[in-house]
C-alpha cells in the first residue's frame, strides 16, 4: 500500500496491469485457502500435522547436533 503512489509515476509505466492482476489473483488465492482450511479444520483433526512436526523436529535435532 505504501508503494502504490509509485505506480502513478514513470516507475509504473508498463506494469500497472500486472500489479492489478497479481493483486486480484493473490486475493482470490488467499480467500480460497482460508475458506478451505477453515472448513477442513472444522471437520478433520490436526493429529497428522502434529506427528509431522514431531518427526521434522527430531530430524532437525539430529542434523543440528552432528
């Protein structure tokens, strides 16, 4: 948001369309992700993620303490 005024000057020539398209697609992707995850967490367990975190932490500890 702070760099938005830069698009009105010469630095913004030729990229305004890409910035707008990227912003719109980013918003849509974030909205769909949050919607999917909020539905998923209501119906499923986080247990597989917990096991993944424990395994990744154990691997990280082994690699760091070499």
